[in-house]
């Protein structure tokens, strides 16, 4: 942590990393200590603040801190820190640690616009980027003293995302992963729709996990949630819109994960105006939607990995086996929607994952993010397995397509 008014936000980053299971060793510059009491950071981090090359009980704190780090994140990074780091100056514990570490380094600059845009800072940032340092932000927004402009510290979510990305094996690097999420809404009239309870959290977890593993990710979602960091988000409402957006992108995707709860039926006609109750209960005629996943199964190209979900309330395994076969999938993630802490709306899920070879992976109740990690681990295995191109793993028996 460097000396900047944005230092207080580093406290949140620290707390969130500790919550996520990281061991956080806090290092503060003398400037940082002017903005934030070291006791605050010591209390929230995993060990007391390290602030000096000399006061530490460790005779060589910079090398031991640098060596035991899996990632070094500088939040906030001042213009001075960037300049010293670019020049290789190591005159305090933080800069010495940055020079002594072999771990990935992330810097999150925060300063006034004039300083950020100064040619010296621009050159220093370019130098650091060229050396592989990840620069997160800054963003445009409110600055110290009521000013506005470029130089505001990046959002906590973006910093956490970059950190997680630096810590995660990039087994999906170079891959395009297309994910769907949320429950579609099929309009009855301008104010009502037929929908389901899907929250979109599982699809989002898969999208974020894929991005942290190095993939280029597109999330086509019917859920009304803030867009996650590191993912391209395409918002849709209906099954028909999802069909268009997914099929348009599927041909160039290496992996497609259909986590969305897509309506199987929609009202055959949508009333132009609000249906009033005076007319009595309306009769709603439904018509089928396109099964997007089945269509993807027909269109899949060799090497593409196709993952479906099976939302079940009974006969989980039978339903999953049938859907995997009928839709020509490589993997199906079967959810028992009646299990405690699983399925719609929860932050946790439990699932049985079936592959095309008939292997089951049982995932007891866990976070949706961890389930995403397990599913994408299986996907990465399929992608890297020699000769396990999707087209040969479970070929479609009918159709064809583009
Ligand atoms: N799916 C889809 N398009 C639809 C319906 C479902 O792409 N119109 C996808 C879902 O995203 C999911 C998988 O198909 O990945 C299975 O969805 P699910 O609702 O469990 O099963 P259905 O195939 O709809 O069959 P059923 O309603 O009989 O359970």
C-alpha cells in the first residue's frame, strides 16, 4: 500500500482476499501510514504490517516477503512508486520487495489526472507493462479534493479479479468460452411474463471462472445482475433472443456452457396492450421454443466442447443421461433443485456431473464458483485430451447445420 487517499480502499481489497482464503502479508510505505493506521491493516490482514527494511525481526524482510508471495498487488500505486519500480530503485520495503519477487505483480495506480497523464508516468507505466506487470485501472471518476478525471483507483472487484487471475492456472488461455445464464422471460402482454426462478448466479460463476483461467468469455444472460469483471456480457430477455445471440456466437466458441434456464414454451401470442381482469381469466395458448442446446449439439464443430445443465426435481441421473445423449453433449451438470442449498437463487449448489464416457463426478454442496471450477477443470481436460475432439466424443446422429 502506498500513500494515497485511495489507501482506505486497499483495506477492503485486503479483507476480501482474506475472506477468499488468501494469506495476506501487508506492506505499507511511510506515505501509506499517513493515510491509514497500520493497526487497521494489521487487524484485517493475515499478519502484522511490514513497514521497514530495518525494523522487522526478519533480517532480510524484502527477500522473504518477495519469495513467499504468489502474487504482489500494489493498492494504491502512486506515481512515485511507478517511477521507482520502473527505474529499479529499491529504497524502502515495498520497492525492495517488488524487485526481489519473482511472483506476478499487479499495480493499481491512483493519482490526479495531471500526474497520470504526465509523460514520465506514461513512460513508466509502458515500461512496467512491457516487463509483464499487470496494470489495473485507473478509472475516470472523483478524485481527492473534489476533482474529477482519470486517475481514480480501479474498483475493488476489478482488483480482486486481476489478483485471482494472476493466481489461477491459465488452462483455458486462447479459448473462447460462451456461457448462458439466468431464466428467460416470455411476455404475455406489455407488463407480464412467464418466467422461472433462475438467478443467473451459476452461469455468472462459470463465466468468471473461465475468464480467470485465461479464456475470452461471452456471457449471454437473462439475469438482471451487475456485469462481472473480465467478461463480455450480452443481455437478453426471451428464449428467442437467447437463441439468436448464442447461435450467432457458437461457431467461433471452443466451449459452450448452457447454464440458462430457458423456457420450453412461450405464449403463442403477446397481447399488444395490458390484459385487464374485467375480461375474466385469459386463456393462454403456449407454443414451443427452440431447444438451443439441442441445436448447438447438431451444429457443433469438431473440437468444440458442449456442456449442458439438467434441472431436475426427481430421477436426476436418468434425466441427465437422457439429455446428454439426446443433445450430443460432452458434459451435463445435473442439479437436484429440491436438495437443500442447491439450485435457483442460492450461492451454493450441489450437482452430479456426467461425461460422454459415462463417468460421474459427484459434487457435494459447495459454492457455485467452486462447482464452476470443477466443471471447467473437466472441460480443460477434454480440450487437452488428445483425440477427444467433441465431434468424435459424442457425434450427432442426425442433422448437420452450419
Ligand atoms: N435448454 C435450451 N433450450 C431450451 C431448453 C433448455 O438450451 N429451450 C438447455 C438448458 O440450458 C440446459 C439443458 O437444455 O442446459 C437442459 O434443460 P432442462 O430444462 O433441464 O431440460 P429440458 O431439455 O428443457 O427438458 P425437461 O423440461 O423435460 O426437463
